C-alpha cells in the first residue's frame, strides 16, 4: 500500500459533475428498511453478561459505604465493580483545562463522592438483563448528602465547592477582546443593555441510546468494543492512559449507529467500566443504556448565561460591536470541556460585520449531568446571543428586523471575509438567502395575516434566524485555552483500492450515524475513476483496526463533505493516476491517450478492443503481474490523509483561523400565539441553506429538516429541568417532549450554492444547522407578543407557560433591557 | 424496561379472573397494559401476580340497550373509535378516544385501564363524570354499580377494591347530546396539561376539570354562558399541582380556559 | 383454573414461522423478539412507551412491543420489519418509497415507522398527509423531522 500524506491548500480541481450533485439512492437504505442494520445491541457473544449500573439518587453526596455482597449472592450474577476498584486500577481521565479545571479528578465510576443524579457508583453483571437490574437493586450504598449546586450563578461564587482537588467550581475563564470595544462605545449613538439572557439545557437525544459489547482477550491484553462511539480516536485518547494501556489495545468497531449528534462522544467513563468488567470477569459484557439513564446521566448540551450585554449601535442601525459576560454550565465534570469555551469563537461575529467584540467567558461545574458536544455545539449558544441582540436592538430602537440584518450582514462581495478574531468566512450570500426565506413564508402578506389572526384572537408574528454552521475545526484553538495542549490542525483518512474483480473498495476514517457516507463517498470515487457508484463498495461502519484513520478521525463538527470526502478524493486521485499509468503500459500508448470511463480504461477514440475493464486492471496487479517491468510497481491501493491548512493561531490575542468553512442557514417562520393559553403554533416555516457544492442535495435537505426539527423541539419544549435538590424532572419522553410528526410543520426548504474556495470539492461541512430554528422561533414569539406590552424573549426555550407569563407580565422581561444614549 | 419478577395467569372467564384476584395477595388485573406495564418497567409498582384480562372477549363488547350505551371494560380506544354503537349513541367518546396517545397505544389501551389507573392527566375520567356514566364492578360478593363521580377516589385509586374487577361502563345514550371536550397538551398530542369535559342538558351544564386535582372536579355552573363557567371555576378554589409544564397559577388559568372551550364546543354541538 | 406462574411455555408465529419457547412472565415482548428470537430489526428507543421504535404487528394491529409481555403473545401471529419485504432482494413498495424519499437517515426508528405506516396503508390505502402524520404520531424520529417520512407514506398510497 502506498501512502500519500499531503497538505491540501491548492485551489479545488475541476471535477466533472457526473454523480456528484445527484441525489442517487442511498447505499445504506436497503439493509436499514429491512431491519438488517447492525447496531451495537444486535451483536451477541457466547456467555456474555449484561451490565446494569447502580446510580446515585443524590445530586451531591459523600459515599460512606458500598456493599455488593447481597448482589453477588443472587443466582445468575457474574460479578460487580465499584469506585474503589476503579480508583486502584485506573488513572483519572485526562483534563484539557488549565488549573483549576485541570485538577478535577474524573473516574469511570464515582470515587468517594457523587456529583450528579444518576452518576454510576457501581456496576453489576448478570446472565440476563432483568437479573442484572435485580442485582443492582441489592447493592447497598450509604450516602451523606451535601449542598447541591444547580445554578451556575451560584456555583461561580464558590460557596460550595464540588471538586476539592480543584478548589473552585470554575473550570476555565478568560477574556476575549477583539477590535476596540471602548472606541466602538464612544462612536455609537446608542448603547442597548440587556441584563441577562439564558440559553437552556437540552440535547438531541439520538433515538438509539449509548452502549457497547466489550470483549477482552487475555492473551494479547486487547479489548474489542462493539459500540456506537462517534469519535473513537478521541475516545481512545481518554481511555488508554486511564486503563494504563496502549491505544492499539483498544479496538473500536461500529457498524450502524442510531444517531449521534455529538451525544456519543463522551462515552469513555462508561466504556472504561465495561473494559474493567470484561477483564475482571473474563467474559464479554453488554451494556445497553436506557432512555431514562441517557436523559439523567449522559450528554446534555451546554447551558449558558449571558450577563451585562452592551451593544454599540449607530442611529441608522449600524452595529459596531458588543460586550458580554458569558457563564457556561458544563455540569458535574468537564470531559470534552472546556473546549466549548473557545468553539463559539469560530462564529464570534455571527453573520454580521461588527468589528469590536469583547467576551468575558467563564465556565463552571454544577451538580447536573455532564455536558457533551451537541448538534451546533457551543456556536449555537453564541449565535442565539447574536440573533437575540439584533432582535432586541430592533425592538428597542424601532428598527426593521429585515433591514437591520441586511445592513449589518457580511456582504457577498466581502468574501472571503476576515472576522475581528482572524477567522475567514469563505463564501456566502446571507442577504440573498434571507430574501428567499422571506419569499417562502410569504413575508409580503405578513401584515394582512397578522390582522386576520388578531380577528381570531391569535397573535401572529414572524421571525428570522441567521446562522452559520462552521465546519472543519482547527484544533489549534484548544491552545487558546491551554497553551500546553498538543493539538492543532485537523486531518482525516481514507483508502481506495481497485480489487481483483474490478470492484472499488473504500474505507473511511469517519464513523457515520445516518449521514450517508457510503453513498456520497461512492459518488466522489465514481466520478474520479469513471464508473458507476454501484461499482464502488464503501465498507460499512468503522473498525479502528482495519479502517484507515487519522488522529482526528470521526464524525462530528460538520466536516465530512470537506475532510472525509477530501481524503476520499485524494486517495481516488492517486488510484486514478496509477490506473492510467497501468493501462498505458498494457495498451502500449501514452498516458495522455487513456481515459477512464464506464468502468473501462481505454484509448480515447481508439478501437473497441483497446479497452481494459477495471477487472482486468485489478487482476493484473493482484494476480497476474509477472509481466510487469521490474521498476513499475502499481498497488492500486491508496491511502490519503487530508489535512486542511490553517497555520498557527495567536494564543495571546486569541486570533486565528479556527475553522475552514462556513455554511449559511437562514430560517424564517410565522407562528401564532393563543392569547388565552400561550400555546404556540408554527404556521409557516422556511429554511434556506448554503453549503457550497452539494454532493447529494437530498441528503443535504434531510440534514436541514433534521436540524430544524431539533431546533423546533428545543425552542418550544425540550429542556432538562432540575429541582433545587438536583433531581432531573424531565427524564423521559413524556416530560421531555421531542417533536412528534404532528408537531413539525411542512417545512419549506431552498438552497443556493456558494462554493468554498478552500476545499477540495468546493463543498462545506453542514448538518448541525447552528440552531437556526431556536433563534427564529424566539424572534417570532417576540414579534407576536409585541402588541401586548413588548415583552422581551430572554430564554432560548419558550414553552407555553413561559409565553403565557410574558403575556401576563411583559414589564418583568422589559426590566431586563435599557437603551442608553452613548 | 426490565420488570421485577412477576407471576402471570390468563383466566378464560370473568369469574375465574375474580377468583384469581381474590386468591392472590398483591394481584393486579392487566388490561391493555399501556399504563401498568410502563409503571412496572420503572419498577414504580411491582404486583406479585398479573391477572391478564385479554382473553375475556365478553369484556370487550360495546352494546346499546334502551337508553344506555354499555362499554366493556376491555374495549380498546380503537374499538370505541370504530364502534357504530358509540357513533350513534354518544359520539364524544370516540372523539376523545382518538385524542389519547397514539395508534399503537389506542390499539391496546382500554377504557377500563384508563379509568382504573386514574392518572389525573387522563382524558376519560373527566369525560365520564361529565356524561354521568356509571361503572359496574364485580367481586366475590356480587356486582355493584358506582356513579362516575364516586368512582374516582385518588391518584391511581378508584372504587374498584381488592379482589374486584371493573366489568363495564354505562353511559346514557344521546345521539345529539351537547358534549364537549377541550385540552391543552404538551405539543400537539403530548400529555394533557389541563383538560375539561362538558355536557349540557336542559339549560344546565355539567363541567368537569381534569389535571387539577387527584380526582376529576365536577362543576355545576349556574348557566352555560362564559361568565357563569368562569365563576364556577373560580368558586371551585382550585389548588392544582405545579410541575415543569405548568405552575399552579397557570394550570388554574388553563382549567378555566378549557372549561369555557368545552362548554362552547358542547353548545355548538347541541344546536 | 389457570395457576399464576413465573414463566410459561409459549408458541408464537412470527413472520410465518412458529417459535416455541419457555419465557419468564416478566420478559417484555420486545426483548423476547430481539434477544430470544434474534430478530434484531425491532428496536428500543425509550423505556416509557413513547418512541415506537419497537412497533410490530400483533394479530394485524400495530402495537408497541415494549408494552406487551411476551407471555401475552402466546398463540398470536406477529409481524416484524423482517417480514415486510416479499423477499430478501425485493423491497415492498413502502420500503422502496422510504428509500426514494430519503425518509431515513440513521435508520434506527425506521423499522417502527414502517410497521406503523404499513398498518395504516392496510386500512387506508390512500392516506392524506394529516392521516399519515397521525399514523406515525407514536413514532419518534430524531433525524428527519418527519417531512420525508410523511411524503414517503403518502406517495406509496398515491401510487398503489
């Protein structure tokens, strides 16, 4: 196998658009509609035991004792594991923060203290799932409850400290100061002040919960995890040192994954427990997380407060900048954090041209479930802030919400546009997307509809959500949090080979969870080597032992269309070159005379017999190669690692290219509020997406639909709500209401294509959607309620009771804002 | 998921079912299971013995005799929705049954299970009180009939005692009855935050509120106009529970809105 | 009189094949189908009966197999997603339509969706959009926003 490791910064090659750009049938579908997909819980092993976790009923308590003896006596129980064993056999997970966050000790099971409801304190393995749960009930744990922190605004005071090793609840804090805020303030005609805004806690709750079947091989000391981790490379970086083993002793195998959305990135504490159990009991162990467990103790999205917001505005609506204190709540342990303290900076300016931005950012722990990246991770929270700012400024200064956006949007002629913090927006036309979205919701008739609705006792409003989906991270931004971290850049790998019978075989470094990678990768390969996508076999799923992978491999952060397909393209280009070389040698012509098309390498305009089917090429190299000259060694097997170029970041000024591409989503909606009940009904919804060149438009549209549904759910209903004792009150789909089929309106979508000048295919990562619907629905609610005392939407979640409260007491929300002449 | 150990019996007659319920301490009747199995999955309840009623076809019957529509306790929501007897004698029952949960739940869930579980957010308890239904219960000592407004005793508690079985629900037949039902749910079809049922006859209204107390609250307002309804709700001095979906204050307000809307719907139907 | 017991011997017909097993009374039908019969196309997405990923047909009706005990299925005919296609190589019109309309992404909710949708189409071969939405209101999908699922169902009916 030849390996080509290349940095790719050159302008994109011209690709013939054959299969690329077509919505061909997805390769994944046939098995999935027949119930033949292979999800982790479908894998069985002889003698496997089922794991059930003993979980803390307290949000914060000392563990005084754990007694597993009664559980062990139950017939059919194979064994147990407790925090004490974990503390002896493993090291705490690596923390990314600087002190105090760096000093937090995070183990696979609670050691000495529990810090959130549902935190695993012990695990039991038994012959059946039911027995494992029976046994877990027999484990006796004695607790001494401690004071509970559920509000980040309390945590930050450090009156109670959750992690004694850290000595503070603050995980990380720092100031970001770009442009010249003081000068902007001086130049402004108005300063609009907002005391407090709150971005709520929710998550995408993939329908398949987490889990794994873990096997341990005594002879080699190797673990095999049949699992649904969506970023196994990073999972292994956490797990291997903790288990005091090498990374190559951890083999992750994923096949089909039932949705991820970032929520399956921080599974390492659970997986380490499973590894320890598989080794201790010398038998395969299965853990299937149940929904209530997932809601209670896995992967919430970051909750964030914004305080003392000040916005500098000119009389004509030109926005000069803003100043804000952000307080992020990461739950009981940082895990993937404090990366969220920097990831938002990829979209510091949102869609707008303001040049002076100051953000004082602090992240704290609370006695709630640890967070994990969640669709739109960290950027969504910040983009919600920018959209709230625009709408509140428009309301307070009586400016038109469409006009103020268009005035301040970064213009298409400014692209590529460098933001105040050194990021480069690659391409886009925000104003045009907005026009299309407004057309789709019938913006020109909005006032008539408002009047018509009022006659029915309904308050009608329209809203806009302008967002960016930044993709292809530069992990160098982590050094702005902690200069000692040895992470920067990005990479992804793929291999493409031509097999003996003429089949193109592709392996990916990515770990798909429904994004159709098998299909889109086959489109790219087919166009490059000249065959049908049917001739391309993209291996399902991912196996870290056999799939090509690089340090940042995985499926996360809106990047497959750039990194994953960039790697596929690089490998396919190398294969193509070699196929041409081989065909020229066999057909005894110049390489320039060879064309690859229809599954043949042939002489252009040559006789019919001057054509080699791919099978012949594959057979020659693999099985019939004696006649090839000694100095010509084609492999027809190519690995390529795609590496986007970012250059170094400025750690002092916190500036640099933090991400490679910026997709645009402009959402617009019309909704009606029932004045008597606060019930909100969306009556019209449009989403316009620009992700550059679309490889498979139907898949792109599907992502837009999905991201929109997530946002609708989050904007109206989905919230992880805790009581003052740290008990989660929305632990199931009754109380945590995700959208049902009747809740999602018929979505109107449209797309434009502004190709990225920075990527191999002109494509951009997309799929997360930046929370466009959250911004858009909040905007529309504020508009709808305007006639009833102009309340201000101050929370990202607006269930009926909150809307009703705003109707009852608009002044309470208005006390939150103030316009001060500058 | 993962229930505690439980014994299971599947009687083939009502008498056998009653004998099984009486003979086994900690036995519970298993109707559609759409509440009970869920509660057992959470291990919030763990009966020792389940007496499965699903073989008792005689409890599934829906019939009309004279002025009475009789619904067997094991009549599923789907069957109630499709029943021509219900359609001609008290169509509101089918309409409200169609609002319960989803197709799959309606295919298994039964009227008897719904009212015996008496979850305060259920649809049928307030409706049946509004319609003046009565429940027929059989035990070792024979049958008795209990009026709907005496049937519901507390959260998950009804007049059906240990060793007894609910056989059927009787509702006065009235094809053109002025009945109405209104609710506010989480999303278009989630759990009820507030609901109300109304039935008007001879210028008088029976209005029943769900979700605000352990049992349905029956109001008999002075008239059917909005003002009378609101006064009756106010006079009830409701003290509804607070939860993540509604504060007591909001729920009290919604109870009033639902009551007025249920009566409005009933008034329109009665025209 | 039948005596209460902790386990029972049951016989069920699944997709035309009869299975006889001894099963604990407490075992849910979904675990029986997945773990005892190894028919893993039926999925579990919640533990409270909300998500519908475990939807199967029990004697011709769509039910959530996490809210039925395996012992209750004794003597019944079940159909699971594995029984939808006429053959391994040939998909049903509904399955084809799901693929054509991109009505699935991760595919985890898909078996349950297909079972709910096929139950609808058997009773109502040409459903409207609203009827299609109501038929799947008990099935949660976290990927698609339902738009394409509804289209796939309606269009299967339209071309039937």
